[in-house]
C-alpha cells in the first residue's frame, strides 16, 4: 500500500516507519515524504534512504491555509498515495484535508489521549501527578488530536523524571507503536493484536 509521511522536523517516527517499510513482509511502501518545512532535518534522512521527498513551504501561501492544503493534496494524489501518516507534522489541518483523507490519515500524539491534546504533553503529564503516560496513534478528524484511537503504548512516570527524560521514554514507544498501528490498519486480521513488551502496547 502506498503511503505518505508528513513531517515538520527531525522525523524520528518517520525513520521508524522507513525501517518497517523496508521489511519485505510489511504491508506499506513509502511513496512520498512531504514537509511544510524545507529545512526539516527529516527530509535529508528520507533522501538518504532513497525516498521521494517534497517540501511545500506554508510560508509561500501567506494567510492562505486552504491554498497550502490544496497543494499538499495535489502532491499526495500525484504520488498515488492511499494512506497518510502525520509524524510530527506541526500545522493544524482544515476540514478540506481532513475530509478529503477521512479514514485514510493517521497521526501520532505523545500522550495517552484523550489526556493532554495539544503541546507540552510531557510537562503536563508530570504536573498532573499521573503515574502512567504514553502515546497514541489515532485517525485524523477535524478536531485536533480528537479522532478515534487506533492504538496506544503506555510508559511509567518515574521518580526524578524531567520532561526530557519522560519524553525520550515515550518516544521509544512511539517508534514501536506507529508501525504496529499502521500494520493493524492495513491488515486488520493480519497480525495478532499486539500487547507486547517492555511497556504495554495495544493496537
Ligand atoms: C513526536 O513526539 C510526535 O508524537 C509528535 O511530534 C513528535 C515528532 O517527533 N506529534 P519526530 O519528528 O517523529 O522525531
């Protein structure tokens, strides 16, 4: 299945998906890595992996989010993409894109949704006094970080954690969760529901 990955930054989740897609038995191949930020470090990672990349700079569409999204949509269609994985894509989407790709666009978020939508999730989890934190892969809908949940991975919050330490623990699980959740979407009966591991993963 041809997929696109949308990034804005370093692209470590993209890298995890690249590694999975390189396995012959994995049900997706990456048709395009697309960024709103021409300087995203992840674009270079993708190019080095031999993938097609494209940058469509939102700053070229001042005060015209719909026009930027039409350009993204055209690039996705031109590449023959069937599913879109947002992976650290830091622009809010309008109903144009969320509708056009409804049921075919996934996002990864660094919290156990519905807790902590939005930014600064690790700080907020620490401040809350919660003992468990994690990450979520969900369908993209119009509301930010609101769509139906596909899978989650949980990590403990440990004494002495800082946002950075906790964030790194969550990120390791993001890299397991995203490929597992995408697999689950593409081959609903193809793999046993994962509840593996060092920390709990459920897709
Ligand atoms: C991840 O924490 C992801 O959950 C969030 O943005 C971050 C992106 O990191 N949406 P990376 O670019 O994949 O390394």
